[in-house]
C-alpha cells in the first residue's frame, strides 16, 4: 500500500502565502549532496534544490553551497522569507547551539552552522540537529513510524546514523547526539572506526566498509568498472560468494545492533532507510535473522523493522519538522533561536 509519504507531490505554489508565513526552509547537509526545500506545516514539499558536495570541499565553499540551494528552493517556491529554518547535518555537534564537526565533512570543524543560517535567513527560529534525527522526525511525522510512540529512525548508507523518538518526542541526549547507533560496538575485535573506536556498527556496515571488506577477501569488480556498492550489489545478485558474504556480514551487524537497541529502549518500531537498503533481501534477510537470534525477551521481539517511507527528501522534511512541530521535535531551551 502506498501513501502520500511514498510519492510526495509538490504543493502548488499558489498554496503558499505571499509572505512565506505558512512554510519552512528545510536543509540537509550530507557528504554526497547538499539539499534544501520549502515545506508546509503539513510536511508537504513545495520545492527542492540540490547540489553535489564534491567540488565544495573548503569551509566557505561548503557554506556557499548551502546558501545556493537554500536560495534556489526559496525562489522556486516563489517566496523570499519563511516561518523558520530547520537543518540536518552529520555529527557530532554541540546542540542546541548548532556548532557542527561532521565526520564526513572534515572541512567543517566547530563550524557555527546555526549562527550562519541565522545571519543569512533571519526569518524565525533556526534549528539544527543531527541529519539522522531529521530522518527519524520525518518518518515519525509522515512516514512508517507515524502513530508509534517509541521509534528508531536509521540510515545505512555511506555512514550509519540514527535518531530516537521516545514517548512521541525527539530524544536529544546531553549534547544532541543521542541515537548514534552507528557507533554501537557490535564486534569488539572488529575493524577500527573513524570515530576512534573499534568494532563499531558503522565500521562494518557502511557502504565503503562493505566494499573494502569484499576486496580484502579477493572480490574484484567487473572488468572496466569501479569498486563500489553498486558493482558489489551486481556481483551479489549474480551469486558471487564473496559479495554475498559481504552483505550478509553487514546485515548481521545491523541486526545485532537493533536487538541491543530494542532491549535498551523497549521500542515499538525501527525504520531503516539509506542507499544500502537497495540491496533488499541480500541485506534485510541476514539483518532480520540476526535480530531474531539475539532478541530474547518478548518486548524486544515485538519491535517491528520497517523500510523507510517518508520519501527521498526525508532529511529536508524532517529538518522542517523541527520548526513545524517544535512542541514535539524540539525541546524548549533558554537560548536565543532568532
């Protein structure tokens, strides 16, 4: 069954007030792309814009890319101001101040992202959170976790991230980094992780790590092709034993982490998205098997594992949700958001 969240249709520009008071600018800053969109208070996309992160690898170039897509999204929606700005960016970060040091963007260290956004678009609240938290917000607001009080939103892609909704509200943690499931240790003797730890889920399950492990086992991409998640998936689909083992290893690691997280937090649902989910049952099958094997208590086994349903721009929508649904997804704080 498909829903509005599966195939979001842009809201007609005529539905947007001339002064932009009924829409929010949502921004999604990632290692592959930087995207922005104008979103209504119902979670509908009005316009979107995106640019590849590659080619913008200096501190100011990255910021100018954010400015470019933000202004393009506003122009496409026919507005010059909005009710507020929400932004998702990889962590770690200092929250709620919105000072970011994303692992996948080494050009930004202690970068005052919220402050720069506030200077550029001084229209209302500016709220910056972890990009995986924004995905969790989108899934809880309009996607697969809608109606579930306690949910994990998870992304398995070039990195592994997560965000938590507990008792229908975002769980922030002390510095806004709650939900970092990618850095749960699933194999103490496993490979080193970019975070400085060892055996983290991300070090095993993220796309580049899967490819690197397969190559170390002797896998080679098809002649003339580059080693990538896409070519590894092609080999797995054709029955290559090393490629199949690589996806199984990743899926099992995710399943172990999900079982541990469900035991810790008594969750209703885990919603998983990201590029690696295109592997389908090659990844999901081992994931579910590992979860079932490690989920002992009934309250752990009751957690449903579902595919993401909030659409390709869930990061944008969830970022906007920090403003649109602030009473649920943003904790009131004694700081100046304007």
